[in-house]
C-alpha cells in the first residue's frame, strides 16, 4: 500500500506579506482553506519548520542572503537595486522578510524530504512556488526560491528531478539556478515573454554546458484557451518527461493562467486545470514511481485560485471531486469580505470569449512555438520524430 499523501501548511505563512494593496496576499490561502473546511475536506496539514540559513545558501548567493537579512530589520537600510528588494517595485522589502520567506521554503523543503525519505509518494505544499527568485536577486513577488531549495535536497538524495511549471509566468528563477545541471529537467508553459513578465522563456533557452537540452520552454499567445494549452502540454511536456525518466516530479501549480486572472492573459478554465492536474499525476505515476511534490504559485483572482488549488489537492491526493454546488455559507462569507460572491460551482460555468478573428493568429503562434520546442527535443532524443 503506497504511503498516504502529505500536506504542509503553517499559519505563519501569512507573515509573507508585502502590504494590503499587493496582489500576493495571504487571503489567497485563507479562501482555499475555508473552502476545504466548508466542504468537510480540510486536509489537517503538518506545520513545517522554517528552512535553515544553510538550506537557503545551498541555492542563493551569500551576499544576497545577507542583503535580505539586513532589509528584514525594522527600519533597516534599504538594499541596493541589484538585489531586487527596493522599497517600491513588485518585491518590496518588509520587516521580518527573511524569516517569513524561510518559513515558506521550509514547507516545500519538508515536502521534498518526505518524498525523498520514502515516507510519502505525494507531498503538497499549500503555499510557496516562488519561482522567480534567482540565486542573487529577488524578483516577481519572490524572495527565496523554495522550489530550488527543495530540488537541491532531492538532488542530494541522488534523485533526478523533472520540474513542471504551469504558472502563467515563465519559471525563470528555477531555470536559471539549474541551467547547467543535467539532473534537472525544467519544463515551463507560460504566456509568451513578448507580452508578459519576466520577458523570458523562449524555445532558444534550453540549458548550457552539461545541462544543454534540459530547459524546455513553451511560450503561448495571449488568450490561449485550455484546449490549446493541453495540446501543447501533451506535445511537449509529456514526451520530455518520459524521455528524461525522472525519479520525482516537482510541480509549480500557479493558478494565474485562469481566464479570470487580472495580471495575465491566458484563458484556462477549471475544467482545463482538472485535466492538467490529472496529466501531471499520470506522468508522476508512469515515469517517477508516483513521486510528486507540488506547490502553489501565482493566482490573483481569489475565487479562481481557491477553486483551482482545491482541484489540485483533490486530484493529487486521489480524492473524488465534491458534488456541486459549493456551500452557500462559504459563498456568502466571501461575498461579505470582497463584495462579490465566488462561483456557485467548483467548475466554471462560463467559457472564455475569444474573438474568432484572433483564434487563427493564436493557434499559429502556438503551433510555431510547439514545433520549435519539439525540434530541439528531437535533437536531444527527448521526443519522438
């Protein structure tokens, strides 16, 4: 009998807080946990310890960590621009930032430890996913790269890692940290950097030196629907993972490719996310002995993010989906907090309205991107001819 799936969450995750006007705020997790409670599906997560300083230094430069620590002090001096932690910008410094970020990294690290030790096959971190943090700088709401910390631990246990990133933004930080490492396959499907932060993630980015061919990027056109997204995933991610033969899959499950997300322009529905999560779980079962570590990530429409992440939890832990509709008490409670009621059902009741005049151009863009990636994969033996 396989080990029971494990979830990790700590109330102190809410300490990672850039301020009430910032989109990356704790209410994203609060709404998810409240939904699970209303559905009588609360997971009783374990509360992880923070990552140690040594864990962070395994993937981050010492001068950057020192800058974060200094900037974390109340009324401390502001770090230089080189560290991405200005008082303004998308990743502003705040008091206690170092401890708060190590807390998030600790959850993802605990999940990877549980899988590496064989005590769980599936481990979920109900937070984290800070994939934009680079070795020497913060970026895109991300200070320390919890995913890289977790992947480093898996590598220390002689496990090959396939990293799947379905956040709407390119997983540039994780890619850069492991760009020369042949033991890590990074696969990112995202809105093209021509239109969206961080402006990277093109097919030409494919790894360097010993890691040549192990970075795989699929930049998608704005307004790409779930059907076309899933086509790209099946054409690129599935064969790359199969050929790489990982020991474990690490998945960053950002919810911001949803059609309602205010910070991006892809058009996935919860139906598409359900299929995507089932595909990820199937890849782990078929190619990685079922071993899967999953985190959250972006997702800035609260209603969409809560429902997407609930789907991830149900599917990755082997639960059936709850019957519709969602509890009215939960909907009214969050209507009172945010002025609009969440959706009445776990799945979206509407589909994206993509003008017919745009569909041909979108599909042509995505077809070119997929073909460019598959050509490189075939050259490295990571896809069928």
